[in-house]
C-alpha cells in the first residue's frame, strides 16, 4: 500500500506548464537612446501616406482681370494692371499648393529597423504572445473570442505571420483592432496601440528581420 501511495503522489505533482515564448532581447529589449529617430520614423509614415488634393490658382489661372481697372495716370490712385493681382479680393494665390508637391520622407533601411526595435522596446510591457491566430472561416467571432479571453478592450494591434483574406475579414470590422503582417510592422501602429498581440510564428519572423545579425545593420 505504501508503494501505491508514493506512486500516486509522484504522478499528482507532475504538472506540465504551458510553453512560453521569450521575446528576443536584441529586438524587444534594446537601449532606447535615439528618440528623435523614432519621431522621424513616425512622421515619415504619416508623410508617405499623405495625399495631395489641394490646388490653388495663380493670377495667371484666375478668370478675368484682362482689362486694366483704371488708367495709369491722372486718377490719383495707385497704378494697377489687373484686378486679379494677389493683394486684391478674387485675385490669384501666391505660392499656393499646385497638386504636384511631394511630402514624402525617407529613412535608410538601418534607421527604419533601429526605430522599429526601439518602438517595440518602448511597448514591450504591452506585448502579448499567443500560439497562433486561427480564423479559417473569416468569422469575427474568432477576434472577439481573443479579445474576451485576454480582456483586451482598448486599441489592439494584432501581428500575424500572414494576413490573408480570412484574417482581414475577421478583423477589419472590429472596433479598435488592426491586423498587420509581421513584415509590415511600422512605428506608427506600434506606438498608437495600447496592446500588441503577436503570434508565436510572427516573433520568429520579426527576430530574423530586425535583429542586427539577421537584418545586417552592422
């Protein structure tokens, strides 16, 4: 009987712990020593997505103004050649937008990767790693179940290894949730998210992409 009790106790104390993923320090725990670079990467994202629709007319494009308002001399007033000059109401615009402006900003590949590493480090305490995100049928319920399980009720950035049509369908209509493919992470989405949910496979992709050895920044 004593042998049976010992065996039972040994079996009961054996508990299998769920597998945990350790975030690579070379990506998620770097020294944040260049806040200006993070700011420039944030602004570059906004600038590169800016559309140029504003168009104004110069004095040469405004209709009318062909006739001289009054004669050059003899009236006592200042000489004027056209009623469409910029200082008159209804006149042309000086140095206004023409629709051909280029607002884009560029950073080198090494700078982009460094900014991403620092942004992920700043948000490392808000990162949740999950085994995977499955939504084979593209149903919103998969996303809602994930939010409810982990009690996520604010802005959530969901990082997946592959953002296909089913993932897009399951997440695009859920408020405060944005799904992004691991290889398309950006500083803007990272800093604006209250919670970052990353699949286990995405962690490996990000590590191979952003680590100094894998990314060849050095």
